[in-house]
């Protein structure tokens, strides 16, 4: 009985090691496919499909799960990048608004000073607090 359990254990470890190695190889192929140029990606995907056709149902199901996982990961990266771009655009818009407000405030102060100068010249034509031509 102990001998049979030992052989079952060895068989399980062998199958698990084999599946893990196959899984790592499959993941490596997926990463290679994702990083490849478009033309090579098509060739690699066709090669992957041929390998999947030779797999058992369980292996094929697991391979499809790995492909979905890699696609979802890529989609998440794209979405994160888009979110970062959107955040940066909002920050830039806020910076532009702040600069515009500062310029408008400065211009408004200038206009008030000019208005005050004009009123002062109308009331006292000989004095000028601002450096305008007299």
C-alpha cells in the first residue's frame, strides 16, 4: 500500500512538473507573441493554435484561460495608460486655468490703475502717480 501511494505521489509530482513546465513554455510563447511585430504575431498565433489542437481538453481549456488572462492584462495596461493621459490632460487644463486667472487678475489690476490715473488727471491735471507721458 505504501509503495502504491509512493508511486501515485511520484506520478502526481511528475504530471504537475510537466504541466508547470508546459504552462511556463506556453506563457513564454504568449509573451513572445505580444511583443512581436504584427506579421510575426500572426505566424506565432497560428503555431500556438496548432499546438492547442493537439492538446487534451483540460490542457486546451487551461491554455485558453492563459490567453484570456494575457489579453485582460494587456487591456488593463491600456486602460491605465489612458487614465494617466486623461489625468495629465486635466492637470494641464487646471494649470492653464490658473495661469489665465493670474493674467486676468494682473490685467484687471492694471486697468484699475489706469482708470485711477485717468481720474486723477481729470481732477488734478498736473500730477501723475503712474509713469505716463504728461
